[in-house]
């Protein structure tokens, strides 16, 4: 397994455990001990945000995002390729915009602290400039991987998530 894959999956596992543990501890504190903890709530939101964005990168790596392909699957190979490039351009543009806005939000919110945890709220938004380049890398990598199928006129949406043609 390549190191980047191991790093992403390890970070994802860590954030899942952290978010789940924080929510579980919060339930115990609130309903068993009758002493709710505000920092657990803040931490759970922070871990959940990081989990979502790292998960998005992991799913992009495998080109396994949910897609409704009932419109493009019946199309001829040429039009499937056209739809693939439109999808690529839209995702790439979105990633660039989210990166830029994430950068701005991280800087803007870095001066505001979470009340209970007493750390910068910039950490909540820092995942955007951290993960967007990774998502873009995986998007381009998938294009490079699919390029031989597109060049030989294959139907790019008729492939399994593993890359095998159905």
C-alpha cells in the first residue's frame, strides 16, 4: 500500500474514532453523569468536519463518489467521454473555489477561539486547504488512469470502481 493511501486511511480512521468517542462520552456525561461537557460538543464537530473532508479525498481516490449515471450510461462512448470531462471540469473548479474560500476562512477565523476548548476556530476550516489539493491530485490521477480507455473509445462510465470495464 502506498504511503499516501495509508496516511489518508489512518487519518480517516483516527477522525472516526475521535468523533465517535467524543459523541459517546458526551452522551455518558449528559445522561448518565448529568453533567454535560461543552468542549466534547465542540471537539465532536471539529473531528466530524475533518472526517468528512478526509473521507471525500479517500472516496475520490477510488473514484467511488455516488453518481447517478442512468443518463450517461446509455450514451455512446464519445458522449460519455464528453460527460466525463464536464464532470472533471466541474469538480476541479469546485475544488479550487473551496480551497480558496477555505484558505480565506481559515485566516479569518484563526483569531476566534472555541469557548470551551480555547483553540482557534481556524482549525475547523483548515481541513479545506489541506484536503482540496489531495482531492485534486486524486481527480487528476483518475483522469490519467482512465485516459487509455477514453483514447481507445471505450465507455468510461461502464467501468467498475476498481477500473475494470464491466
